[in-house]
């Protein structure tokens, strides 16, 4: 699929010499990038590296890009601490980054059978299990006092991918995540919150007006991902079905003026709707393709060829690597389901 290939090639071409991806790297390499809506923050290198690796490997490592994947995985192994954490326990969102990196390492172990990745993935999962709060879920602090849907979603994805690859996990952690989803989901509407029932998604304070919470259902979609990982079916679980309807009522729409662009939501919505039955999936996938295909930089766009502008609430943090990794992964998931 040419759009996926271009995304993969852009990511491969913007990998750092140490194997990582730097959220701020594109601006450093091309300071004339006046179309980049968000320079990226280098402190999120671990998380963005993980997202790039998932984009390159989730649907099967593309021919010719195996060295890039191996280099990225070596970087993650090199920064893993003795307690299993990928990188130091900073910045504030380090557990987000660790969850994504753990998921990437679990996928790598399953795909390659390399025992080095197995050891790294197991230690990463052990760290996730140790990081649970008293209710059994996760937020920003290691074994803190509260939890949120977003960090919990990444941890559950890593645990499921690890379990599917034969690694040790604690089933109680998955059960606690499902309880969290039930607690934050409004049973009447299906809308799930970040930390409270039926609430909205988090937004950077300076971008709340430009990208209003009403335009997204990111936490609802991520709650659906957790439900799907736990084996629920939206056709038989009423709250899950209502949550999918919330997503289908807020389809991907590339409209910078309306504040509707939320690539994180589109990734989680794509993962969620892939479990929602053919009619719901095709409705979501049609809108996704309309939004994503037309706004990828095509051949002849110079150093941007294959990428997407990082427009959206998290573009200033993740930069062009974040945007391109997420949109490429959406296309990989859709392509794997046979959506043209």
C-alpha cells in the first residue's frame, strides 16, 4: 500500500544515529519547516520511539526496514533501567512512554523470537505490574494514588501483547483495568472519561479553545480498546456498544479550523472500531481514509514526503514523528482488515 510505504520510509529516514526517534528532530534537521504545527519536545523521545517502532512492526516488519527496527529496539534495551523502566522516571508522563515502549518490545519479541527482547519485555511488564496504584491501575506516578483511562490503556495493551507472546502477567491487573472502565463510563451514553464518569479527554491548557473536548472521544475510544482486549464484544455488551456509537458520531475529520483533528483519538478509535463489527468498522474506516490519505505529504514534497503535519492537541509535544507514526499505524490496521 503506497501510503503506508511512504510513511514507513519517512520514519526510517528520520531515525537518529542511536536508533531512537527525536520528537524535535525534524525541526533540527529542517529548520525551515514553516508547515510544522508543533516542534516536538525531546523529553518524549522514549514514547515517540516506541510509537515509531509500533508503526514499523505492527503489521509485520516491512522488507528492507529490519535494520531500522533492530536499531530502535537496541536503543530501548540500552536505556532500560535495572527495575525494568525504559528510561529515567521523568518527565511527568514517563509512564505513558514506558507503556508504549513495553508494547513495542512485546511485539518485537513475538515477531522475532529474539531472547534479548523477551528478557527486556518481561522486565518491562514486571515494572508495569509494580507501578499499579491501590486500585490496580495507572496514572503519572509510580504506584501513585490515582489512575486515568489513557495511561491505563497503554499498560493494558502492553500486558495483552505480552501475554499473547507467552510472557508472565497478572490477570488481576487486567480485571482492575476493566473495573476502571466501568467506573468512568456513563452507562446511558457510553461516553468514558479520563478520570471521572462521562468526562472529557485531557487537553493542554493553552490549546483547550483551539481543540475543544467536545470534538473528540479519545477516552471513550481507549476505554473501548481496554474492553476489546478483555474479550468484550460491543454487539453483546451494552455500554461497549454505546461507546462505539459515540465514536461513530465523532468520525475523523481533518479540519484545522473546527478543532476536530485529534490523531491520538483516531488511533484509539481505529483500534476500537476494528472490533466493532463490519458495518461500524467500515463507517469509521471510510472517514479515516478520507481524513488521512488526503493530508499525507506525497511524492515531490521534499523532506516532508510521506509525513503528516502534527496538527492537533498533542502535536506541539510529539512533533512530526508522532503524527506520522500514529497515522501510519492507523493505515496499517485498516490495511490488515482489507479496507481499501
